[in-house]
């Protein structure tokens, strides 16, 4: 279904329209259809789609619509889908894609709905696979087959009775589909690799309505793209098969320091990471929030937490350089089962209305870069959102970096740190507060840029990022464009930061 000669394309319409809300969901359904000389579907047209589904079609006015139409990032809650198709299986996804093409209705794929940039919503039809949450373990083969809507909680619950795991995320409500398609990392990734590194096969419903399977041996080009090429680009994934790994006991840690020791703590933590084995993971964060502040002013804080595949006595020895150099104000180092550790780490962040920017560092941060972190966290302007604003730094490397950059679509294989800056605001914060938060985030990102590699993490997708194509995909972009052209030549799965067709 290509555009008529001389007709405006939806991608062009989005670029002309500008604005964050429009760039997230593209132009409104009526705008787009009008630009193409089309009319909006009638109630009868929607009714025919509903009858073609084994699942449910939810439209405005239905009791479930209000909750189903809300994106995870409430910043984009002003975008109201014309309908949500709650798909029961791949056949429903196929029918939804075919119907949308018949009627010229824009679509967005949604599993958990956690797209930071609002790309899992649209003013057209949301193809929702969030109810496809099965987890089936084949322990004899060391494999698990997972539905695209399975959340991290579902995946862990399905794996725990078998004593096996894969590298999954910290946020319990994130779905496996978005996680793996953008790479996916967590507290086990330095040991087990990215989520995408454990993927051995997947099923994809393409723009033509074909249901395809792919692996290293079958359609290897599409399989390669599904391992880090980003969600929503090549089709709707309806099944994933992963290799799993035996797990048992681990140890965990959580450390906090008085803010006056922030610089010394960051420097010492980097020294620990530099010498640590793959079994060790670390996330350290510097943040500011007004929640619980006695005077209502933002209060900065610093903490670190992580996991070690080994006993707590070995973990304590690994952490000794930082414990000795900068004694923490609060300290937890303890033995746990892998599953207890997972529960300890589970945390939904960020929440509400927020914006995130990310970067990679190919070397550990200098004293000047650490000063930049501290100064900018102290400058956070404040909001009513208890999550506040700040920066999180994740230890990269280990098994993640031993995969060649071209072996999968995920190109970020030479970094030492992933850096994520974020800010959040409340529903009732005035425009001046929102503007101050966004200005702070842009300024923080610009100040850190000289210390970063220029790459960014595609799962922390950022609508304001310039040069995002190379930042997310680097030298793999041209190959991804070729896969896009092969499986979605008409750019049916399109959004502002989607893989281009090259046309």
C-alpha cells in the first residue's frame, strides 16, 4: 500500500507538524487520512474488525477504554487511540494489520506500553499483544518460549520452578517484547549477556500479514535485526524462544553515602567496577527529590546497588576498596537466592510524566566528569513528582562486550558505562516547572557530552535526540535499513524514530 504519486507521506506529515506529542504518535488519524484523500472508518468498519478477532476490540466509550488507552509515560496521555485490539494470538495481529492497511489507519504495536517516547500509542489502532503472556519451559533443551506480552514478573515466575533464568530487567511491568528487541539488560547481564543475546528464535507478523519464524538458520537477516534493532520497526513479534541458564544463590548489596562524599564514592565505585569479574553488577545513582524533604526543597542523594554471582564474603572483599575509602552511611551486603534478589531489585522507575536521555562512556569518568554529575544533580529545579531527577550509571562490559558489534543489531559492545539522565514532573505542575525540568535535562546532557561516546541506548528512546539513527544503531544502521526495506517496504510500521526504509 504505497503512497500515491505526489501524495504527502505520513513520515513527512510528522516532520512538518513537529511538536513532542505529534512526533510521538504522528499526526492525528483524521489529519493523516485527509492528507491521503481517505475518510475515517465507520462504526460498521470497526465492527467488521471486531468480528475478525478472537480477542477484543476496545473503542472509546467502553468501560476498559480509559485504562487501556493510557501510555506508561503519562506525558503522552493526551493521545487518544481510535481503538485498541487486544490480540489473543498471531492471527489477531495479522487481521489487525490487514484491516488497518485496508482502511489507511495508522498503527502502533504495544506489549507492555513502556516506550519512553510514547511510540506504543497512536491516534489510530493500537495492536496490543499484552495479554499473550505464556511462559513455557523446556528444561531438557535449556529453552523457554515466551509470549510477547509476558512481563518480567511473568518470565521470572515461569522460570523459577525450574531453577533457570535469562538476563531480564528490573522493572516488573516491562514486557519481554520491548526489552529484547532493544537489547535488554539487568543485574545479570555482565554474567549472562543481554536479553537479546539469549534469543534463539522469534515469530513475527510482517506488514504484508505473513506470520514468519526466524532464527540463525531461517531468515537470519530478520532475526539479526530483532536482536537490538528496536521494537515496532519490522513487524509485530508474537513469540520468542530463549536459551536459559541455571541459577542458584547470589549475594546483593545496597550502599548509601552522605551527599558530601558523592565525588569520592563515584570515583571509588568506578575503581571497583574496573577490577570486578563478570559475576559483579553495579548501578549507582545520583538523584534529587523533594519527597520527604523537611523544607520542601530538593535534597540530593547517592546510592549504589547490585548483585554478585557468589557468596557475600567474596562480594564484601570486592567492595572493600569503596567501603574503606568512603564508609557508607547505610550498608546492606547479604546472601540471597537468585529469586529473592530479583524481588529486592524490582522497581518501576521512572513513573508518571518524565523524560530520559542516555549516553555511553567508553572509558570511566574523569574527575571533571564526576564534578559535572554532582553539580547538575544539585541544580535540579524541582517538581511534585517524588521520583525527582538525576542520573543513573550502569556498569557495562563482561559478557555484553564479548559479542562482536555486528553479530547482532545491538552495536554498543565497547562501552564501560551506560548513563541515563531523567527528570519527572507531576500532573498538576505548571508549564514553567515542566519547562525548567526539560531545560535542566537538556543542559545536563550537553554538559556531559564531552565525556560520552555519542552513542545512546535505543530502549531509552528520546524524541528530542538529534542524530538518533547513528546514536542508537551506529555502523549497523545501513544493514537495519536494508532489513526494513525487505520486510516493510511501504513503511507500515512507522514512527518518528523508526528505522528508515532508505527511500
